[in-house]
C-alpha cells in the first residue's frame, strides 16, 4: 500500500477537560498517514485520482479549530473517520499531539494515535 504523510498540521483548538483549556485554547499538532493505491494517479498524473493532501490538511485544521472536545482521543477518532468518509483512502493513521497539555511534570509531548480502515 502506498502512503501520503502529512506531518505537523498545527492550529489552536479549545479541546480539554479543564475550563481554562476551553477558554484560552492551545496548539494542537496532527500527523496523518493516508494509505491508498497510487496506480491510477500515477497513470493519469491527475490530482483527482489521489487524496488531495491540501484538502486533507484543511479537514484536519477544521477539526482542531472546531467544536471543543474533552479528549484528544475523541479528536483523533473524529479526524480519522472524517478522512475515511471524504477521501478515497483505504486506511488512515492519525496522531494528535497536545504539546502544552496541563501536566504538572516536565514533558516533551503527549500524543494519541489511531488507525482506522475502510470496512
């Protein structure tokens, strides 16, 4: 299976369980790996025969900046399911990073990852 990888799609969102997270917002970073067959796109050399990664990036940004969710797990699943619904991909891996999560110890990043495939 061929892959398109989008790394570091970043926007400010208001996801989290604490009032201040929903009020103030914070950066979220999303990586997505789209699994699909490039055969048709390679033969036609036409963007319509692949998953347009610019449109995928817009979809991801819209979820980050959209209606607040409590959990980044929920955000990751919704992004993955939306990509499967809107784009001709066989499967997708989505990782949501919350680098400014309200954790009281020093840390570099917190992230969740999901894998979803077309059934």
